[in-house]
C-alpha cells in the first residue's frame, strides 16, 4: 500500500512543479469513484480513486499515438509527457 501512496505523492508533486491543471473532476456517486482529468498543453492524463482513498488511485495517460498507458511509476508518466511535448512544433 505504501508504494501506491508514494506513487500518488510523487505524481502530484511532479505535476504541481510542471504546472498541470485540473480540467475536470467527476464522481460516480453510486460506485463512489472519482475521476480527475489533468492537462498541460497537449498532454492529458486521468486519475481514478474509490472513496477518496489515494491508496487505490490508478493513473492512465496516452502516448503520442493515442494509445493507453497504465502508469505504474512516475517514469511512465514522465516518458509519455516528454514524448508528447517533443512533438509540438
């Protein structure tokens, strides 16, 4: 569990330093699942958790081809982000 909490803390510290913005937040009241959508320039990623418990947060982003990437480490997110940003002209 602490590994997931550490991932959540690392991701949020990094997105705060880069300047990501929270675009939307939705809560499915029946299932108690909150989905947060963050963006920066052309890069988007999604965070989902149940009952507001960051211990079960899951992160999902998309590579430069639009393929889904399950984020298992901060490096996964950073790699997808920098590949996406490098394509901007």
